C-alpha cells in the first residue's frame, strides 16, 4: 500500500490502466527486448485530496538527453507562453534588476520572451537535449533537476527570484517536499510562484484518462495543492483557469500573509466541492467512464477496419501511449502515427510498437481517418489540415467522447 507523500495517509488505487511503458519511450526495433514497463494506476488520497500515481518511475528514465518533447511544437502554445511572459513582466517584474526563474524550462519557449526583453532569467531543465535548444536561443539554462540544493546554488550564483514560473512541470516532480523547500529558498520576500498544470476537474469531466502516464506523478486540484503548500508556509492567492491541454489551472502562490488572496480562490474551492473532488466515489465513477471510453474507441476502430478504411494516428503524444496500451491498439487497427518531431521519426511507439513517421507521410496520400492524439491542440491542427478534410478525410477523437468529427465540408 502506498502512503501519500503529502500527508502520509493510505492512497486508494482508483483507476488501474495496466502494464505500461514510458509515455515518451519512443524506441528503435533493436530496443524492443529491453523495453521498460511498470503498473500504471491512478490513486486517490482521502487525507489531502491529492490524486497521484500509485507506482512512480525513476525520474532519470523519463528525463534525459534524448527527451523527445519540445514546447515549441505547438504554435498556439508558444503564443500562450508569450502572453503569459508579457503579463508576468508587466505585473511582477517592475523593479530594476528583477530576476525570473523557470523550473522545467524545456526548449526555452517561455523564457525567450524575457531574454529578448533583456530581463535577467534562468531556466532549470534536466533533459540535456532540450536544454541545449534553449541555450542556442540565448536562454540562460542550467541542466539539472530542481530541488532544495539546486535552489541554494541558484541563490548563491545569481540571486533570489522575484518570480518563479513553471508550466506543466510541478505535476512531474515526485518529491513535492524538496520542491516546496526549494521554492522557500529561492523566492524573494513578497515574490510569487506561478505555476500551471492540467486541472484534475477537467480530466475527470472530460474523461481525459490519457493525461495519466508516468511523467504525471500528480493530478492537481486547488484542494490538494493547498494541502501541500500550506505545509511549507505558502498560500494560494489566485487561481486562473486556462484552456490549454484540455483544461489547466494556473496557481499564484505567495508566502503566508504576504499578499491578499483574490475572491476567485473561494469561488474555485466551492466549485471543487460541487465537482466532488474530495470524494472517492468520483474516482470510482471515473474508472467506469474510462472503461466505457476504451470500449467505444476499440469498437469504432474495429468497425472501420471491417470496411477496409485507412486509419492513421495524428501526433505521437505522450498521451497516445496510455490510450494505445490501455486499449491494446496495434498496427492491425492503426497503420502508423504521423508526428512533426524529427527525433521520433523512424522509431516505434512505446509498448504497441506502431511506426512513427513524418508529417509528409500523412499527406501522401491522405488516410480516410486520422485518430487525433493531440486533441488538446485540435483547433490549431484542424485549421492547418483543412486539405485533409477537403480530400474527404475525417478526424476521430476520444475526448470528451469517442466520435468522428464533422468537418468534412469545412
Ligand atoms: O506535460 C507534458 C506536456 C506539456 O507535453 C509532458 N509530460 C509531455 C508533453 O505531452 P504530449 O506529448 O502529450 O504533448 P502535446 O503537446 O499534446 O503533443 C506534442 C506532440 O504532438 C509532439 O510530438 C508534436 C506533435 N504534434 C504534431 O505532430 N503536429 C503537435 C502539433 C501541434 C502538430 O500540429
Ligand atoms: Zn495525502
């Protein structure tokens, strides 16, 4: 039985997704025999409402010098980060010689805005290849995991930070206590930590079970984040829902008593009570909904196969690994997966070993159906792939429900 790292209570396994490979473990054929697997199970802690993985994968297996995800792969996400950086610079970095730190800075997409504006900044990124891309863009980046020791080193070598930012990062850090201790060390008095991650309420509401994978150790809500950070002398002073990644939450955090909280914090707390995020029953129902989603997707793909239609996957996302392995979808149902990331080309999807090919192969010739694994970027993708629909192609999605999207005439 797992004990919750936040409060020490027993963690109840609620959504078992089976034997699973690394979500970003895109591999070569010669590496099939040594592929790494673990049991992917979502757990719920009634003591502090923290939703979390029951079994964690060692972090070095996930974040390393061949990490295949680059933030800049979505132009809409790059726009989202530009707007956020400009807002932070305007509202939080007015003092001369302000210093901003981003934890999990990936390829520097967010920090580049500060770099271009001449604002003192530092990214902390453990995956050497993506950190190198950031450095090549002129973004100051240190390649290491963030913890209390890293925070002390940054303060010694640079200074305390006015703002510490993190996007889709904190939910990846298994040791939340060293993370919070590091934030205490790093932050200036009256400084803010602002972070955003996929929001638990949206994952449940949209049955987005593919957000559950090795890298996402936690599935945050305001309630669980409050439990965690209050143990370290922090409070949440604002919450701002975001549309990114199918529904995210941005949390603004300060040391207790330093800043006034907005009314949105109470509004969100009440919403979470209505959503039932504190109740084990909510997670048991989620499990029922996840199974139904799986059965409907398999049924649809099998029906399409009987009609001899060509179906390919669109975007070899981390999320696709959960869906493909949980639904046991192999090359008999999905010909290949098209993706824009060169490092994934010529490799095979983790676990089910579906070939990953370049976007060129998606177009030549177009398939009948494309299973949209990057449903979180649907607007961006459907707009740029209008020719696919004009050629008679159709999109399949499974979030928030399994369906063939009706864009054929647009
Ligand atoms: O938290 C995480 C999020 C932020 O990013 C990480 N753990 C890993 C990653 O998750 P993901 O792989 O599910 O992210 P995305 O942004 O949903 O998908 C990115 C993948 O999709 C890349 O391989 C590129 C591909 N893609 C594509 O082929 N065509 C993306 C777009 C927008 C496209 O048009
Ligand atoms: Zn707990």
